[in-house]
């Protein structure tokens, strides 16, 4: 009799655990639907990642990119950097990320940094943030904090070469 009660209790506990697990998933977020949105590509450690821009702290950029403007994003500090070459650039130049998913400092919010080649310097393809530091130390490139925050999650991490 004791054995039957014990087996019954174990089965009851298992049933309760399964029921609890099945109700502890996602909140009711609705049924997904497929939409087409523009995605972009950028370098991280010389491979190409794919990302999406949803929000930005600059009204002008929000209008130009047809994304949401969020003044509150500007208040967020300590973000990884996303670099954009302005003006002259090497063929095939894309944005450069300071992090990506899987890295300890990854965050889908980015501090926008503008890079400019100095006069008389031939642009080279930049594919890594460490390369930016090296080019700056050699006096070939300037970096400027744009004081703009982007919400641009990386959707797909490229393969390292």
C-alpha cells in the first residue's frame, strides 16, 4: 500500500511539474507574422554580421532611415561602439562593430562613432575595431563621438575566416 501511495505521489508531482513548465514559457506576445524590413551588414573581427536598425536618438537620422526616434536612448551610457566611415572610404567599406552576440559586452544599443580619413591618406578597408585604434595611433584616421545611440540588434553573426 505504501508503494502505491509513493508511486501515486511521484506521478502527481511529475504532472504538476509538467503543467508548471508548460505555463512558464513566454508571455502572451501574440501570433507572429512575417514582415519585410531592411537589414544591413557590418564588420566584426573581419567577418560580416547582419543587423537591423529599429530606433535612434537623432531625429534627423530617424527621419532619414524611416525608423523610430527615441530621445531616451541618448541617456544610456557605457555602450559598445559602432563605427561609421564618413567621407572617403575603401571599396566595400561597411560599418564596424565593437562587439557582437556571444561577447561579454554585446548590447543591441550602440554608441555611434564617426571615422574620417585624414587628408592625403589612402583609405584601406577596416574590418575590426582594433584596426581603428592602430590607424588612429599612426595618425591616419580621426574618431568622433557622434553622441547618437542606435538600437541595432545583430540578427546573424557571420563566419570567421
